[in-house]
C-alpha cells in the first residue's frame, strides 16, 4: 500500500507536489521523435513547470550528460542514448509492443 502511494507521489498523482525525480522525467518525456531539440520555453510549456525549475533541472541533467545544449535549445544527451542502446533488442521489443498495441 505504501509503495503504491510513493509511486503516485513520484508521478504527481497524489495530493503532494511532484518530486524532483518526477519533474526531471517530465522534462525527459518532453522530447520525442518530432521534438528532438526544444527551447527552455517549449520545455516549460510542455511540462507545465516554471521556467526557473526547468532551467535548474536542465543544468543538473546537463552535468549528468542526460540533457545537452544544442544551438539555442536542448536535446537528449549521450548518457541517455548509451543507456537506451545498451538495452537488449528483445527488451526494447517488449516495451514497444505495449505502446504499439494502443
């Protein structure tokens, strides 16, 4: 029961504000195959987070090579690309099938 509540809190589904981790993942989730490079303003709009919060988290994610600056915007960083590319193809297929079924 407590684990489910913690999960809801991290995703922002509970009554408490979203955690830093949930906010960081919302920034990562803002990027997709169509929006590979986003500005601070675009990320703020897509996530619903204040620009100051987005800026602070982008700086930290940049230090971790999860996000990197690209021109006037930001894109997913090499560390994230390496993590994804290290997944076995079968694992990626299983993850993709759930989304393709929708």
